[in-house]
């Protein structure tokens, strides 16, 4: 499953500062992550999950394995990228690989950091990048062979009118037809307003959804602090959670993902799956053989598991339900799969 998020933005918006802060949180590349052949511009970051330490304590294991997500630092976008300006072709190739785009928008003022448009104008910045992506999508559609499905022309017409593909009204059948084209403006976008410390309490309005605000400079500094020191700083600004953690959670949710949990003597672990998939398919994220050898699964709600104190007591209290292959797991459920030989 591709859990990839691309960070984009115009030059000097704080994108590199944000990515460097994420790198400081990077998950150690151990055997738990088979996709860990990572290039310098990719960071594998754990998804914060306060449930795992609680489970680990109950089952008496020291090993905790959180879910993880990849962040790509995608460089080189300037006006004209769709025609190859700057590192445009490289930018477009990289962005096609990700599932979600995080668009960093500069809201802070700093006379020592030149703005590419010579002034703080978030709408203009967003329009610049969106226009380049739409032009690239138009080029993709223009290159399709004659006799292509009529929806291609409809999408192209809407793009010419300034409507990105993600905002077009498309049937499920239409989406199935255009998805193989890997159009850039079909990808969901999270708008990230990069503010300075003075703006944290009351950030400038960003009229795009979904969006969140953080101070990339402050986030990069806080990563090196202890949790208690971080909390003291957050309290000063009326915040309860770091911006990086909020970003990671929003990105995870925007990807349409959730985690089921396993807890035993070996480890407490969060497993990433798409929402609304059956238990048999979910078992395959642990091992592909689990799909064909699936028998059933024991499931208990996280709150019940914690309240009662583990698997044995949960079974004694009748809190464990046994489900079949078509049952759809819910976020945070603690699961034990029964697998045949």
C-alpha cells in the first residue's frame, strides 16, 4: 500500500524547513519496514498513536511498532514548470508517485527571505501551482489516442475552464476510466499555512479545505526537545499538539487509511489498511498467506481491552466477538487472526 505524501510549494515558503523537521522524526529503518530503501528526499515518519504504549503495558511487551507514512520533498516548482521550466519535469514526475499533496503556503513575513512573488499573497501562490498542475493534466489528455472515452474530453473542457479534476463531478465509472492517467489535479490536497510564531494564536485566514497551520521554524526546533518541554512551548501558544503530529494525522486520514491493532508478548503494533475493507483482506497486511488461509478473527474494542486488562479477561467477560472474512474492521480495534495451514 502506497502511503506517500508529497510536500510542494514555491521557493522560500518553508518547505525544506518542514521536511527537515519531519526527517528528525524519521522512523529507524529496521526490518519492520520492508520499503525502507529510502532516497535522501524521502522520510519515513511514524503516525502518532497514543494507544500503543497503553497496549504494550497491558500485554507486557517493550516492543512498539507504529504505523508509518512516507513524506516526499518535491523540489523545483516555478511558474512554467508544466513546460519544463526550473526542475519542472522532475517535479511532475515525482508528484505523480504520491497519493496526497501537502501544499505549503507562505503566510509569514521575513525581509531576509525573498518571496518569489515579491509579497505575501497565498491565493496567488496556490493559483500558480494549481495552474501548472492543470496545464500538465491538459498535456496528458491531449496525448491520448483517438477513440478515447468521451469523459476525457469532458475533463479536459473543465480543466480549460479552471476546474481541477478533484473538484469535477464524476461518476464512479468515470473515475475508473481516468484514474490510470494519473492526473495530478485528481490527487487530494492539504493546504498548510506556514506562519511565524506571532501568528500561531491567530493565523491569517486560509480559505481552502482541508487546511491547517503550523510554524515550520518552531517545529524544527521543538523536535529536539523532550515531550514535557514541547508541551510547555505548545501551552504558550494555546496548542495541545505539535503541528507535525497534526499534519501526519491529517495526511493519514486524507489517504483514507485507518489502523487496526495487535497486542501480544512479541509487540504492540498498528497495522495500516484502507477503510471499509473485509477482515480477510486486512489480514494480508500481516502476511500475504493469511488471505488464503484465513479462518476467522477475534475482535475487541480498544476501550474494552484497556478497561478489562487484556485478552484473557476480555474473553471471560464476553467482550471478544468472532468475525468472518467479510467483516469490516474499524479503526483502533484490537484483533487476533485465526489462520489455517
